[in-house]
C-alpha cells in the first residue's frame, strides 16, 4: 500500500528521503496523517509501505529536522534519512 499527496506526478529536489520501519497499513497511515497536517501545497509526499520509504519534496519544505521529528512522533523507527538536493538521486514513486 502506498499513499501520496502530490501536485505533480514526479518528485523533484529539494526533497527528504526516509527509510521507515512500517509493518502494516496502520503504520503507513499514521505517517500519511502526520504529513498531511504538516506538508502543505505546493509541497508533496509519498509513503510506500512495500518499500518502507517516505519521500517529501517541494519548493518550500518545512525544515528537515521538523519533518523528521513529526515522522518520529508517530512511533515508527526511522532507519535512514537524508536531504536530497539533486533530482537524479530521488527514488521512483512506484509502490
């Protein structure tokens, strides 16, 4: 299961990429809910349960630390995190 809030189909830099331990749709749903409240258009996000990935991108992102803190407050373990400055380094949005 994956969910997105995206004004455009493909992510662009700058972006934040996370690997988050998610075991069920409730886990990904918790992250989707917190990002829906904290990531406003024209920014966007994509949560992928199968890939255990969260991608947040847009031209006016909240600070990296703020987004990281919001994801962490869901109780899900963040296994890896990075700020991505080059669009070529972004993962695809499939699943």
